[in-house]
């Protein structure tokens, strides 16, 4: 069993395709015995990042909505 701390930049990779996304998704998929930790501030930082990416058009409105919904459900 392993424990992993995810800051906001690592957490984003689970919801938005970028370098490291495949590794992050695989880590969660194989998490039968793993624990994942994050700071409380991560909620605000991740939602803020989704909104910033929508504003600079690197995420579409539907991608942003889907990412926010999935993240809130997990968090």
C-alpha cells in the first residue's frame, strides 16, 4: 500500500488532458491499496484553474463543466 499527495497541478491531470495524464489515471485505476491525499486549498485552486482555462479558451465550456462536475464528485 502506498500514499500519494496530490497538489493542484497533479490533480488537474486527472481531469484535463496534458503531459502526465495517462500516468495519473493509471495510478488511480490501480489504487486498490493506495491512499490519496490533498490539501483543502486544492478545491479552490483546481476550480480556479478550470475557469482560467475556459477564459483563455484552452477548455471549451462543455469540457470545463464536465471537469468541474467530475472533480467535485471525487473531492
